[in-house]
C-alpha cells in the first residue's frame, strides 16, 4: 500500500452527484416503507449510478490500475471494483462521494476481507485510507531473506486491523508478491555493490504504477540507494 494523491472529481460525478444521491435516498425510503421486488430493483438501479464508466476510468488512472490496498495489478486478470472506503451499506450518504471511492481488487474487496466491515476505534479501526494517510506510518514492508517472503508488518493497532481484515498477507497474495520482491531484493543488493544499472532499475520499481512499489521503496531505504 502506498500513498496516492486523489485526482479531481470526474465531470460526470460533479454534474450528477447531488441528483443521484437524492434519488438514492428516496429509493431507500420507498423500499423501507413498501418492501417489494420492484422497489428493491429500483433501489439497486439508483445505487448503481456510482458504477459509471467515467468514474471507473478515473479511478484506474488515479491508482495506476492497481488495488488501493494490496498494490496488485488488476486489469490483466480482472475488472476490479469501485470500492467504497466507508461502505455504502452503512454510510449511504457517501455512496457517490468522490472522496470515498477507491479502486480495489476482487479479493481485498470481497465479503471475506473488507466487504462492508468498517471497525471503529474501539474495534482497532478505522482501516488505513491511502488517499488520506501515509501507509508508511502504519506498516513496514519487509523482505525476509531467510524465508524469501515479502511481508506487510503492522506498526500499530490500526495497521494490524487493516492487515488482518483485508488479508494483506493472505497466502496467494504473499506467494505472488514474494516472487516479485525477491527479484527486487537481488537488484537492490547488486545496486548496493555499485551496479549503476541495478540502481536505476530498483528506483524505477518505486514508481506508483509498479506492483508492490512499497517494497521497492523500502529496499531503497534499507540499502541507502
């Protein structure tokens, strides 16, 4: 996870956010007062307005096609999801708020991980929002040469809650991430020994568009490159 600067609100959202929210609120009330398949479908239709192609495109640009949480590239294997940091099920007034929208992979965003969970301070939350906070304040991004694994290591309670609930060290992710970071580590070691090409390469791996760049940045810091 890396800090990401939020881009300006997409024009389609600036034009329609208030109208969409008003219709969404009305649909919620109508479905609560008169539950029916028709009103339930009307509610879903009103809610889905946030899933506009222009909004998704702007989020993909903002996050360089990576999951806001695990930093995995998404588009070559999945469509990814527009993620509501504050879940729309619990915070309906933020359903169309640009400040509340992130890009997430299907696993970080599924019910077994973040889903609609949103722990408060008494529950070890809230989760880390990479558009409003620096993840480096909450995590260490460590490569263990003995095990060959690239681990997200929490620094504090909020970091731990985020790491556990979102599965930032889940088995399949850890395996794939470690495979890539092991190569980064070899490059960083060679760079520390004076290889200029490797020094250039490891710095290029620190770009916001690169997978697991938090680990590349940690390696640059570790080897003082």
